[in-house]
């Protein structure tokens, strides 16, 4: 089973996305866009994960959605393994990609010393769904995430006007997770 499980980079990316977003369901092209891979390769890997009973699928209209099989006996161990291999920034990046965030970065003390008990995260997104996913990551990694959430128009306006606090954050040391500044 293990040799079947870890033979593909595409599969690892798909598993990272699905296991870090167990409540979400995705269709093939959406997964391909989020992991930046070819849809035909993504479909092939999803079919293999389906035969291993690690993902389940359901049809809604003409779309076939996939989600992680939380009833699989391997689910808790694989979720833990994926979390440990990605680390906190990787888990955040995976969740942020699925939430349609435009830009995101970690700033503050965590960028110098990853052992700090909390981290500061700026996310540019027009969606508020990110908070629930971040709560789960906080629990999993035992770290408090202090979220600064801005809408895209608000971010652009503050950046264009040279707003002092945002300018300070952009120029400070940071870990870019998603998008461009």
C-alpha cells in the first residue's frame, strides 16, 4: 500500500490539498488549478486514490466532486503525516489556496524564530471562510494565529495610498505564502 501511496508528486499535492481541507469538496479542474497541475494527471491520481479508498466522489449535475474519505482507517495517520511534512507554513498555504485568498504572508517574530507560540498572518481575500480553517490549524499545531484579513479593494487602496502600517508590513521580513505583494 505505501509504495502505491507515495509514487507521484501530483498525488502528494492532491493529498495535501484534500487532507488539509477535509470539509471541502473539489472538482477535477479546480484541484488542477489549485495544485497547478494538468487536469488529466490530476484525474488519473484521483482515480488511484479512489481505488485505495482514500477519497470519495459524488456527482452534482455534470460535475464530479472529490473529498477525502474521513472514514478511511488511514485518514488520521495520513493527515498527521501530511501536516508534519508540510509544517505550519505549508499547511497554511494549502488551506489558503483552497479559500481563494489572493495574497497571504506570515510576518512578525515567527519569521525569525519558528518556535514562537503564535504567528501573525495577513490574508487578502474577499471571503470570510478562512477563519474556520485557521481554527483547525491552530489546534493541530498548537499555535495561536493572529489574523489580519483585508478585502482585495481595501488592500489595493491602502497599498496605493502608501498607508504606513501596510507599507511597514510589506517591507519587513516575511514568509510569502501566496500571491504577490
